[in-house]
């Protein structure tokens, strides 16, 4: 199938996917959700925009709580609008007959009577925008993408390097525009693409593709917002699909929300992006393939824990080897290697190839299934020596190292000698537990109680390499769905959990968790009984940002 045929197929998939959204149960729930918001008069709309120009969804204090299970943030400044109400008043008026003529008495005096009237008055009331509230997420047609993949990582790096518009990643609390619910935006005025830094890799790739499309097609145009958003999301879907990322769960709902069953607008939007899709697939593809190949290579190194697990000693002692061994014969040709007592591991074939490219020579380095040429010097032996795994060129930039540093930032004591349990809490969130199982193994978990049983939601066991500062996830448990997986039975699980861990640990601080309890062989502190001790503990361990605050205790 050529590119023209593939694009035609993708455009048809968008149309069909959008139509399916309108017939879904989710769409009915979404309409029901929208019906709970009032329509405001022209005058009130002006009042709202004058006070909060970025307002999007408005409701009263009690309405947010009762209808949407959200609460207005402490210190939020209310938006004042005018609310009508009816007031009953009594007035003395001329008395009239059924035909409307004024009645008089025998002397010709006008007769009067008391009559009640209902008149409309206005009073100022407080309302709040969604960005001023916290609580349960609002219904949406677009389902947030989770997970990670090499394709998503490669597309992100490709767009970052080729985009003429700079890309910036920011936290939710530091950007008012993102607090309205968007995962990213393109600012033509500042010529910048902004993306939330706490979303999954797959969502990040999709959002970046969407904002990249805006930066290409919508820097200066007079199209309506409806058309602009349909074009950008359709372009994002096409780019992501071409590069191996399925965004249909998000894109179809997003496009349906803006298309509003206007299929002429949808077809026109798809026609508008046709040429752009051809051009930018061709532009991105060469760089994407290079990035993906590099990411694949970097991700395939064997961690120190894996090295130990997969170790297969080819050489324990050169003098004890069988004299007919091919490796013995090769080494015998190099007198400088005879005094080397080394263990050559069954290391990754791609990495062995990279050694060969950097150190061309005559020595054959044997791996499980391939033979590569390399030198016999100390540098090569160091690379494959079990006790020097940190010489691996990819280890410092690995996701395992990143996750170790992220966890160290919020739970440093768990890597020490004494502390074996840390508990974190945040209002409205499940408690977070970090527990030391063995000196080189910990567990992270959220738990809730159901019918008297503790339910993991989720629980991950992680191998800890303190020497090289690496976290290597080993098992995953989610009791809600009856899931238990381990790396031994699912080799791909490690890669998936690495990405999940990054998002999970990063979110702990953003979700305002703080240390609630610590247990060690020498002491036990909890927030209620040992508040000051817990604060001092956090300060001693460079974790002031995770310390409990007095106002949290009072709540």
C-alpha cells in the first residue's frame, strides 16, 4: 500500500471513528454532564470575561460540590455575576372592570384596591471557573492515553529537533493555561509549544504532534476554532498512526467534540490537511528512524542485576580452560591477555557490535549467538567485566537511573540502613506505601480496604541497585482487575513498568503527597503523634518538600 492509499484509509478511519463516538454511551453521559452548566446572558458573559478572560466552565460553589464532586480551591477569587430573583410587592392601584375601564363610586371618585405584583430584581452572586476547583475529573469524550513506547519516544525527539517552534515542558502548577485541563498549547504570539511534563509518553507524543500541527498550519489564519482544532487533531492522528502510535481512543472523541455532527466541516478539515500530511511525514520519517534505532540500542543494555542473573562464564581461569577451546586458542595468540582473569558475560549483541565499531581489532568477542571483532586491551575487558557494569555508556542516561533519582528525591531514607517503611498521604488520594522487603528490593503501593481486605491499586516490587543507582521493576499487581505479572514470565513488562514508574513517582509531588509515617529499627514517627519529629526527619534527609504542614494536621 503506497502513502496515498494509506492516508485515504486513515481519513476514512477518522470519519468512521467520529461517527461511532456519537452513538456511544460515553457521548450520552457527556451531554448529560454539559446540561448541568447554566447558559449565561450576554451581560453576564461580559462580566465573566472582564474578571477572568481564560474562564471556560463556570458554576457556583455548591454546584461544583453537589453536581461534580469538586471543591473550590482555598483562596480562589470569586467571579461576580448578576442573578435574577423574584420579589413580591403590594401596591394600591385603580380598580378596573373586566374590560379594563376604571371604576368610580357614586360621587365619581376613582376606586382603588391593593394588588400583589411579582417583579424581577438582580443581586450579585459568586461563581467559579473549573481552573479554580479540584476534585474528580470531569467527563470527556477524549480518553487520556497511557503507557510508553519506543515509537512515542522517537516521535517526541524527532519533533523537538525539527520543529521551527521551540518546545517547552512545564508543570501543571506553573502554567495557568494548562490548569484549564489542556495537555498542551501553541502560542503564536510567543512562538512556543508548551506541553505538560507529567503526562504519559504516549499522551505526550500525541499532544506534541497536535501542537506541532498548529504551529505549522495555524500561525496566521482566519478559520473558526472548530475547524482549527479538527485539523490539528486529525493531523496528530495521522502522524502518530504512521509512526506506530495508536491515538484513536483520544483523537476520535476530541474531533467528535469539535465536529458536533457537522460532517461537512469534518470532510473539509481532512481535505485541508492532506498535503500537509504528505509533506511532514516525509520530513519527519528519516530523523524518526534514526532516533528509534538509537533508542532501541540504548534500551537493550543489561542492567547489573540482569548481568548477574544472565551471567554465563566463558572464562573463569585461562589456565583451566580446555586447550581445544576456540576462545583459548584466540587468547593464546595474545600474550598480554594470558594474565587476565576475567569473566566475559553473555552480553547484548548490539552492544558488542558497538564495541567493535569503536575498537576495531583482531580479537573475537563471543556472545550467545554472534561473533564480533574487537581488541583484547584493558578497555574492552573492563566493558564486559561483571564488577564494572557502570562503564556501560548508556547507564547514566537510562530510565532506571532516572527513576532511582526521582524516588530518591521523595523517599531517600528507604535506600539507607535503618528505615524500612514510609507512608505518604494526600487529601482525596489513596495512601502511598514504600516498604523495604530486602536490602536490595522495595515495594511501592497504593492500598484501599474492600470487605475488610487490603487491595493493591497497584503494587510494584522493584529491585534496587544502589551502587549504580538503578531501579529495576520486577512485578506488577492490580487487585481491582485481578492482575499479577512478573518480569520472568513477561519480558516486555520491564519496559512498560519503567515508563509507568516515571509517571507514578513524578505525580507524587504534583498530587501534594506528604510524609505521614516512618518506621525504622530505631524509631517510629507518625504525623499525629510525632509531628515535629517527622518534620525534622524530612529536613535531615533533604526532603523538606515532602514534610507535613501544620494546616494539613489540623484538617
